[in-house]
C-alpha cells in the first residue's frame, strides 16, 4: 500500500491520458457502459486507508487508479 501511494504522489502535476469505463444505471434492469478518453494534468490525489488511491484531472472528476485503462504519462 505504501508503494502505491508513493507512486500516486509521483504522478502529481504530470500530464497523463487514459481510458475509463463509465457505467450508467438507467433502470433496475438496464444500464449503459461506455469508454471515456481522458487526458490532462493530475491536480489532486485522494488517499484513504480503506480504498485505492484516486486522482483528479484538471480539478475535475476523481478516478481510482485501479480502474484506468491504457494509462500513460506524457
């Protein structure tokens, strides 16, 4: 866990890009999944004892590091 947090801190201020699968529940029986391409500067890092580190891009939404696909640092 300490290593994962150290790695997350190293990303702060870096320009990154990745894909994220967003799951939207429409009704109890139907939902939509779609891939969203995200890129920008990591401006915030959220750490918790009970979950994965999360990052925020350009002060926007937070994303769990474990949910990111094709993560690259520019």
